[in-house]
C-alpha cells in the first residue's frame, strides 16, 4: 500500500518548512494552497539564533545568511516618548554565545529559499485548494472524488 501523504494547509513559510522537514525525514506531504501561485509577499522578518539552527537543518541557512541584514543591537523604545528603554547587544560576543547571529531577512527571501529547497525534495507537491469563505469548506481537487472538508471535527 502506498504511503499516504501528510496534508499541510497553506504554502507559506510554515507550510513549506513543514513539507521540507517531512521530506528530509523521508515522508511525503501534500501542500494545499489557496493562492493561484506561490510568490513574494510580506516584509522583513527577524530571525533569532535558534531559528538559524532550524534553517541549517532544512538546508537553507546559508541562503538566508547571504541575504540577511545583521544588526548590532535590539532597542526597546517607549512608544510615547520615543526614548530608549533598554537595548540588547547583538555583536560578536552574542553570536559566539548562541552559535548564530540575530538577523533580519525579507519574508520573500525566506519563502523563496524554502521553495527552492523543497522542490528538488520530490517528496511533496502543492495542489490548489478552492476555499468557500461563506461555508468554511474547501474543495480538494486531487482526491479521486471531490470531498468537502468541514471546519468541524469531521474526519477527512
């Protein structure tokens, strides 16, 4: 009997990271995405050192480091006065202690790195899912016969 794929709702950062992680574990997955095509969206995203450990495991750490902006400190500011409350140094001592930098990357660069590494994995595929917002139902065209998946706890 063929292995049933893990079904992942959404082809964003979390969905593609899950698909890539499952592929690395030898598992098949099916990503359901509402968008007609996967593309660049969003703005900057802050990446902590522990996230770089995860990205290294997925094989995209190097690609992210090439496009990252490295900052020297995080500043917490008072929203009313505009004065600095405190700051956290993110210099070489920080990087040495935590084994990775603290950086900012564009969300599109992260998404693209995941997509480029997931595609060759050959253990996942992305299918369109048409969502009917009024009913909370999703048509999944890849099934042998179309089924409706309810938001409730009905099994697939």
